C-alpha cells in the first residue's frame, strides 16, 4: 500500500496508538522473568490491549497467530508465543503492533534477562545507536538511501551484521505500507519522505552472519550461523525539520 500523508485526525489517533504501545511494551519488559514462557507474555499482551481498548495489529496479519512477536537469542523476527521457557541470560526481543481507531503503530526492543555479556551489550548498544542514527536523518525530503546509509555505517562501527532482507517500512493504515526502507544504501538515492508520512524504522542486526533461514513453524526467522540477533524499532512522524517519535513515553 502506497504511503499516504496522514490527516491531522489520523496523526492524533496514531499518537494515542503509539502511547498505548509504549506503555504495554514497558509493562511486558518489566514483568518478564526467567522461567516464564513466551505464551505467558503473549497472554499478558492481549490482556493489556483489552485494558487499553485497542487491538493487536499483528494478530491474523497474513495469518500470523500471535498478538506479539517474541524472538529469543538467535531468532531474528516473527517468533510465535508458545511453550518456550525464557531463561536467565537469554536475549529477548519483543516486536509489537497496536491498532487504535483504525491506525497502527509498530515498535520493537531487545533486552537480556539478567546481566548481559559483553557481546550482548555490544549488540544491543549498536542496534540502538543504528536506530538513533536513522531517526536523526528524518525530515521532509530525506531519501530512503540516506536512512539506510546512516544505519549501515553505524553497524559497521560496532562490527555488527545487518540483516539485509528485513527492512523498515511505512505504517499507519496497514502494518506494512510503502516505502520500503532498507537498513543499508547510498545517501541521496531512493524515494523522498514528506511531512505527514509515518514510517517504522527497524534495524535488524546479528553478531555474526547476515544470512537467515525460516524455521519449521513457517514464521520464525533465525540466523543461519545461530549467532545472537536483535532489533530496535520506532514509528516516527515526518515533520518539516525532523520527526516525532510516536512509540516512546
């Protein structure tokens, strides 16, 4: 679906969608403990969505069976909540979408249960810095290649691998809208963003290879070399001279 400049009312609704999303994500992270299953988190996410009178944007999207994507350690994306037990030292990644009054926001965050190792710290720090670099480029007229180049150069400084196949995207009326925003590219190239557009920026990163494979469940992407992976993501509103992050408190 082609990215549309959002109306003022749509922006108001997306701000509330993003606030709800950020509130729920914070609750889920603070409530995550070793010994819980990913299904426990999925059930909690559904209960919080109901409390906030909103809906899970991912549930049944292209057939996805969960309200939230929960990926653990070498899982890159789209992990389905289930019977997997999360343990001390696991690297967890929550990717979550909220629909409120028909408008969708999308965000993700990685964290470690317990004390992170130096490699986990580098992966999480580098991924966050890559997202920060992407956000710093956003303004009216910025090109998709500018965003990708900023992410790519940041990951290189941290000696991290970009998962090339997974990209940022427009968001709002649908979970995925145009434009596609790769996490690599050449500055000055690609589609230009305009004031009033809303996009999800999401570096997907690994400690090892960028190659991935699809698990038997048909949803979960995993690093081919089983290296640790994570993601950081925010939905942002493009403004004349910058952007507004819609999915942070």
